[in-house]
C-alpha cells in the first residue's frame, strides 16, 4: 500500500509538471496550449481523487489504521 501511495503521488507531481510545461509553451505548433494544459490538469485531478478513494478503501478494509493523534484536549 505504501508503494502505491508513493507511485500515485509521483504521478500527480509529474502531471502537474507537464501542465507547467504546456503552460510555458507558446503554442506555435498549431495546437492551442490550453488544451494540453487542461488535459494535464484534469489528469492530476483524476489521480488525486483516485488516490483519496484508494486511501479510504484501505482504511475501510483495515489495511491502514488511524494514529493516536488526539482531536482535542
């Protein structure tokens, strides 16, 4: 489970980096630069949601447990 979270986090960072790359391009190759950037950002959002759902499922199945951090005093 730990490796899945690490891989998903790295994929999210890579998608964010590619969105930055497409944002910095000037779009001279005929394509609008916003379509590539929007696709990369949509991929990042999808990966973030997938990671969140995987963490919730792992918690529900008992693979991960909450820590002893108290919510109040």
